[in-house]
């Protein structure tokens, strides 16, 4: 249920209603909008709850939330959420661009990439220190040493750091270094990890599982939101289909569809979504045209030598060219890209 407060409801009235909701054994999420505040009351409810809450001070009405995902639903909040994490802002007019290597490999690599992507207009640096690899024999990442290198890159450039966390027991450590915790496609339905990321208070980039439906993605986001963390970005990174010409199939209708269902910002990953460097530019432009609030792109000073995902990675010049072209598409759809 949503307890919709009257436009002029006071702080005391809102607090009183939060206590009433909690008194009924429900969890209360206060969502402050530009015009009015609503309280999402989450948990199993009884028909008499609606009547009881509707009589509360400052309450305009109590309405059911029809979507299975509650706090993520645009029924609860019409205005788009803007997620801010250091230099990164995703969800406003300006499109946030997260760029960097698939994996952090060494100091020289991460610093060179960070400077180059910043120069081209990226607003955050990506780089995996903990890598979820299909084979246990593939490079698994530099782990804490990689996090230290990311910290150095942030100090050198001021770029926010986006890095993956693969296990709930690592959340506290990764959260000490990261501005944004990336939850990877393979972990989208790792519910303990989602809860731990929710409790961390650090912004989260939640990637869609390759065989997850959009409703499952939104319900995964709901775990993070329900744990008390409102700063969630959703990421379309391609799904598995019968098609073999690309590594995954990148469905861009996800962007406007999600915008119709949720207030959370939507990021697109054309690197994993295509799996081929030569396809990344056009799909980046298409993502901007489709309304993406953010982009995440793999960039490496020498992709041929990359320790993971080199075949879908841009070099620094290719990234700069894509940024220049993306700015023109962004302007055509009334958006902008920093830099
Ligand atoms: C990555 O961003 O390098 C990554 C492993 O992504 P995904 O979880 O989307 O496969
Ligand atoms: Mn990768």
C-alpha cells in the first residue's frame, strides 16, 4: 500500500504515519517527492489496514501498489531517481559515463585508462578487482590489491570508482574502496548479496542476469531498496538468446520499458551486450537514442593485451571518438554528456 500524504503534510504528521505503519507490522519507506511525500507500507497486510491508515493526520489517501516490486515501482514515485556517487550522477539530464577496463591489471594500466577516459568525458572509472569468470582457470582479479589501485586512480583523477562485488562476505571490504558496488549478471539473483549491498549504504549498479526477465530484475532491485538503500541503478547488459553472432543480445527496448515501470535510472552496457569491439560504437549511440541514463563501457590502453574481455574492449582513442559522437546523439534527444 502507499500512504499518500497531503501536499502540505508536516514532518510530524509523516513521522506519525511511519510509526502507525510500523505499528501494523509493516515496513515503512518514506519517499519524498517534489509535490508530496508518500510512505510505502510493505509487508503482508489485512483489508482493515487501509481504513485505519486513511484516517491518519495529513493523509490524502491510501492506495494499493499493483506491481510486485513495490519501492522500485513508478506507482510509488513518479519522478525519476537520480543516483549520485562522487563524480558520477545517473538519472538526470546529463548521461553518466562509466568507463575502464574489464579487470584491474596493474598500476600503469589503471592509471593510464583513468586519465584517458576522464579526458574524454567519462564521469566514473570501472574496473573489476574481483572477477566472476566462467572458468576457474581464468584470471580471477587482483582482489584487494586491485581495490588499492582503484583508490589510487580515484586520487589521481577524481573519478568515482565502480567495481564488482561477487560475494556477500566481501561487501564490507569492497564498500571501503568503491563509490558504486557493481552486482554482476551472474549474481543478479544472489539474494544474500543483494541484501548485504542494500545494507552497505553504497550506491549499487545492478546488472540484469542473462536469462532474467525485467520483472525479475526489478524484484532483485527491490531487495536492495527494501534493505534501506535507495541508490540503485539498473543495467541492461544483454541477454542470452538463440542468436550467436553477438556474445549476448542487447535489447534496447528495455530502456523505455523500464522508464515506464520504475523511477530507477537505467544504464546500458554495449560492451558485454555485443561482445565485439566493432559493434560497440553503434550500439552506444543507439543506447543514448533509446534514452539510457548511463553507459558502461570497457576501455583499455591496449585491448589486445587485456587479461579479460579484450575482444569487446575499446582503446582510448576509440572511446574518445564514441564520446564525441554520443554527445551529438544526446543533444538530439535533449540530453547531454559531460566533457
Ligand atoms: C563486467 O562488467 O566485467 C562483467 C563481468 O559484467 P557482467 O556481470 O554483465 O557479465
Ligand atoms: Mn568484462
